[in-house]
């Protein structure tokens, strides 16, 4: 048979659950999007695609 839970214990458990829920919501609200990692060599990408872009512009003329 189930034992009766004291009213103080029930309120303590519900208060702890409420504090945990609020803490989780606050942490979720302040969690911003992850910062993107920037390439340390951004010019390498531009140089790799620049000849192809020039060829497309030349062909379009």
C-alpha cells in the first residue's frame, strides 16, 4: 500500500521542480546561437573562385 506523503514534503518537491523549471527557461532564453567559426584564411576561398567568376563574366559578354 502507498504511504501518505506529508504536505510539507509535497510542497518542497513542487517548489524544487518550479525552481528547476524556471532556471532551465532562463538559461534557454539567454542561450544565443553558436558563434560561427571564421576561416583564418578568407582570401584563399576568394582566390579559388575568382577565376571561375571571371570566366562566367567573360562568357556572358
